[in-house]
């Protein structure tokens, strides 16, 4: 609607031509090319600052690989750093922060063996520990070890929160930056809670119902 192109900030190994987990085929072949096609760059403070300084909008997931590779029983938990670094960086450039929440991703993959179980297993642990030892880590327990499981497609729901301005916040005012950081996180958590209610009222939230509707009517199942 606005013609705004987001600059994705992604975990660096996803942009490598070769996988750090070789010979395992992860990331899947073509992943780096796909991300680069959308203008993705490695997530770090410099790339974020330069993109914002050029007037671009960046897409940042503060939980990093830790939130992507959740352990069993951790659906929709946030694993953000205790530090408000990205808020302080945004404040240097008077950038606004737009929180958003998503639902459906954590059910789209049913975990059989999670990342920690793979690291703890005698058969697989040494392999993964050796491969990830030199990789960056952005939050606690942020490891590039994909879980094993089954892809279970789900309907996805998204909700954008209220934009939060940094114009009146100094990057050196840690208390104010921490306060705004807490507001961003709260909006995301409240958005997830709201989307769960929306999904519970959606008659086509489950794949069988959507497939049946779409097969009968020849069109995408509506969102209600």
C-alpha cells in the first residue's frame, strides 16, 4: 500500500553460499539467493544503522535464531536480550519502531527432536557443537541448530501495533530506552494474545476446513 521496501536483517549463516552445517542440507539450497533477492543483509548494528541512515525501513527479529529454533513447549515465547540496544540505535537517528505480532509459525513445524536435545545427544552433539562454535550468538542460548520434525502448514495471522517514536529520547538515556524497549515487547506479547483469540473464532483456521472450502468453491477460504 505504501510502496515501502523493508530491509531484512537476518542471521548471517543464512546468507552464506555454503552451509556451516554441511553436509546437512540446511539452510536449504537457494536460501541465500532468496534472501539476497529481497535485499537481506547480515544482522548487526552497523548494517542496521546504515540502512536507517539511508532512510530505509528495516525488519528486525530481536529473538534471533533462539526464537526460530524454539525448544519443545516454548511456542510463542519471546527470547529477547535484556539490553535495549536496538532502541538506542534507533534513537540515534530518531527512527520510529513499529512492533508487530505473528501467529501460525510455531504450529507450522511440529518438533520431534529440539535443538537442545540434538546438542545433548552423544550421537549428534559433537557434530553440531563443532559446526556452530564459530557462529555469532545474539541472545542467550542462540544456537544455529535446527530441530527435527514435521512441517504442518497453518494459517498465519499478523497484527501491527502502534508506532513508537524515538524523537524525544536520547540514546544516552538508558532508562528511557529501556522503558521504550519494554513497550515494544509488551505490544508484541499483547498482539500474540489478541491473535490467538482471533484464530479461535476463525472457522477456517485449520487446514482440513480450508482445503474443503477451497476445493468446493475454487477460491481462497475467507478470513472471518
